[in-house]
C-alpha cells in the first residue's frame, strides 16, 4: 500500500493509505501556514492528539461534514459528541490501540497539557503510533522529550514526526536527543514557524540530524507530501 504523508503546517498532517484518508490534528482555518481550508478537507478518520485549539480546531466541522470517525482521548471524543454533535468517534486512552481498515492506531504518551478550548479537561495528551501496511509512523505531537521514547523506537520506525518549535514543546536540542531514542529511518519536523514565538531554522536542524543521528531529515513545506 502506498502511504502519502502531507504536512499542512503546524501540527496538521494528512495521511493517505490506499483509499483511506486520515487527518491528524486538523488546524486549517486559523493556521497561517495551511494552504487549504477545512472545507476542502476530505477524511475518513480524524486523529486528535490533545485538546488545545491548534489541534482540535476544525475536527468537529470536518467530522460533521464528511462523517469521518474521530479518534482521540475519551474526554475529547465525549466533548466532540456532546458539545459539537460529532456522530462517529472512538474514545481511547494512553497505551490503547485500535485496528481499523487501514491499519492500527495506538495512542502513545506525551508530556504536555490538554485543556479543551472552552476549559473542559481533555484528559491526557497523546501521540500516535500508526502501523499501515507494514510501515510504522510515529507522530509525537505536542510533547517534551521523555525516556520512554526508547521503547517506541523499539518498534523500528519508518518515520518519526517531532515538534521542534521549543517554548510549548521540545525544541531542536531535545529533538536530537529524542532521535537517539526513537532511531527512525526518516524524521520530519513540525510545530514550528507557525508564529514568531516558535520560529526555528529547519535547514540548520536538518544538518544537525544528519551529523548527529542515523535518521534522514525530511523538511517539508506546508502543502508538500512524501511517499513512504
Ligand atoms: Ni498543545
Ligand atoms: Mn500545539
């Protein structure tokens, strides 16, 4: 199965696996880097890592228009169902996974916070480990560096997506340390250059990845995709 992974800026990704379309952390309409708006997004599944606005923003609108199934912490899927009329949702919790027609989705640890935009507690923040057609894709989402990334690395990752923006998540230095634990074949940076407080030099980061780790850096422009 061909897997296409497209970045929409910030923490927003689209994954196409065969005929399945997955959107991760849908933040389109208020995302200054996204080349498209939420109304243009087609999806069968929507993954939401945590409750912050820049991750949950367009989840309900896309789910309600397309009928996509939302996967997130149970607190977030309950909030989407009860307050935003989302019909199809699978509530999860950390360490749990679910087998879907395109592959397996596991909710992994993240060290961050997860209050929803209206102040409702969003449960624990997470990341996602996707197993699609024999490939392993790990989206760390918003998190600090943590030592248990070594165990996620034991899965033999084809692609890791790490935040490098600093301030709200790990920055470039800790992303290099994370790569030594995760040991992916390829790594893409995210959650940077959306706004001035999280500006980073992705080219300099990529040079460090090549010099200091065994991973191949994959710096995408918003709207650009890679095929795995
Ligand atoms: Ni966040
Ligand atoms: Mn964020």
